[in-house]
């Protein structure tokens, strides 16, 4: 009898998993990438591509870490809002920066956007981002209510 129940559970789980759709979304207000999507939605999970300190026209927010980080998080907010989410729905972020010291000086910018909603976070210093003028990039995983 337990084999029958297990078979039913496995079949049901497989069917539920197969029914889950993957949507690729490029929200208004963000650039239009050619080789990736800004947001990939799988069920109630959002995978948000790394956001940089540039507007939809590609113009850099400025040369400093604080102004770039503010634009990065504004872009992240636009991606979230396009799916009915906000910063409180973020479960995990990964931050890539060319200077951890400069990033830490811009901590108030991060606090302004996230408020009390502190996600799991990884901070990585790298030598360079896709554009040498970029100082920070943030990717995120969020869960819809």
C-alpha cells in the first residue's frame, strides 16, 4: 500500500513541477538587453539579473559609488515593482563591487532602499564589471506573496 501512495505523491509532484512556467520579462524603465532578461519568473520566485548604475538609456548615474548604488537599487525596485513586489520580498542578494571600502561608505544608500527588510547577502570584490566605469552590480532572488 505504501508504494501506491508514494507513486501517487511522486506523480502529483512531477505534474505540479511540469506545470510551472518560466516567464522572461524586461520591465519598462530598464534597458532592453539583447542576450538576457532582467527578470525570470518561475512560479512565485523572481530571479533578477544584476542591475548596474545606469538608466534605461545606458547613461551612468555618476562616477561615485553612492550615486551608482542608488541607481542600481532604483533599477532593482523597478524590476520588483513590475511583478507586484518590493524590497520586502527579496530573499537573497549578491553584490559585486570594485571596492568593498567604497561600498561600505555608501551603506546609507542601501539602508534607504531596504529599510528593515534585510535579505541574505553576499558581497564580492572583483577587479572590473562589464563596463569599467561601473562600480557595483546587484542581483537578487525574490519570492512573491
